C-alpha cells in the first residue's frame, strides 16, 4: 500500500491532533494510559476502580506489590479514594457474540502529586498510548489493536522452561476494541474461506481516549506512521494453546471435587 498517498489524504484531519505526538525511539507493543476513578481495596483481593457508573477490576503483578500497598496507604492516610492511576488495560473477550467483552486495569503506579514517571506527566486523563496490530478478531464486532508480548531473549528462555498453561498466560495477547473513523489503513480481516495469501495486519501506534460509557477506546492521534513489519513478538502456538485448554478443563473439574484448588484470575497474566 502506498502510505504516502494515504497519509496525504488524512494528514489535514490529523495535523492538529498529531502536533504534540511523540515519535517513539523504538517501536514496541504497548498499551498504557491514565485513568481517574474511585479505588476500592478489598481484603479478599477483589480490588476495583469505579469510573462513572462502571466498575473495573484493578489488579497488580507481584513486582508491583509495594506500589499497590503505597496506594492503599495513601488512601487510608488522606481519605481520598479518587485516584489518578497509570495502568495497563487488559481485555477479555468471550466466544458468544452477545456476551460483551470485559476490561480490567493492571496498576503500574499512581499520581501522588509528584509524578514518578514521564507518562503520568505527559498523558491526559483517560488518554492511552496503544501500539499493536490493527485487525479484526472473530469474537469482536469492532476492529482491535492487538497487543502482543514483546520479544526478549530472557523472556524466550523463561518460556521454554515454562508449563503450557504458564506459556499461554505469559504470551496471551490483549485485543483492545477501537473506534477509528477514516483510519489511515484498514483493519486486517482474515477470511478462512479465501486464499492463504491475504496480506497481514499493519502495526500502528496511536493516542486513544478510553470511553468508559462504551467500554472501548477511540482514536485521537497518530504517534507514528503504520508499519508493514511489526516489532518481534511472542505468540502462543496452537500446541501450547491446546495444552493450556486441556489443563483448564482439568482445573475446572477440580472445582467440583471436595478440595478444589484456588483458581487464578484469567486476566492476570
């Protein structure tokens, strides 16, 4: 595709929005942004953040435990439950088309008046940087930006030693539904009945706004022009996916046993 022509066609409508766009020094898969909401911390671990009339799970990885504990202490000390958070969005889709997707947020850090990260200072409320493959997926009517795990040799070596279920959780992509009117490139849509050579999804980097009333993201501005070749990433193999599915069935059967195992959150990767 001639991107110069596509860019000229859309440059006028995107010029103002792209003036303050940050050109990434190196293309990577990412989805990170700022939300503002009322944080609820539960002793059972079912933490959440309420934005408007919507309640979203709020979780953290073990390496961010101290950050989460500091947030909890901040709330307890100040009594201010409404907090500005830097987060990774996580989306769960379901096979049934009438069952809407669910969104959760993974805590990176919080804003306590002295921003500890450049992004907390740079991003506006509910603004996200999204970089991934622009495509349709079978279980979502809207096109998505698919965020895969960036490739590193250390991560690859770890995955080689991991169990299939752990591999699946580590490499599982997050597909973020996006409204992008007059997109500079069309979202790729795979047709299983067509010839094998159908092309491939483009790698895009954009600014987007999170719309809690619709549970989707909306295009705001380009961060860089679309790329034919994405950065190297890790993807779950069909073999590992099948093994993880089989292991999941076994775990579900254990739930019905007298001593069920504690299930892990399917969103927490």
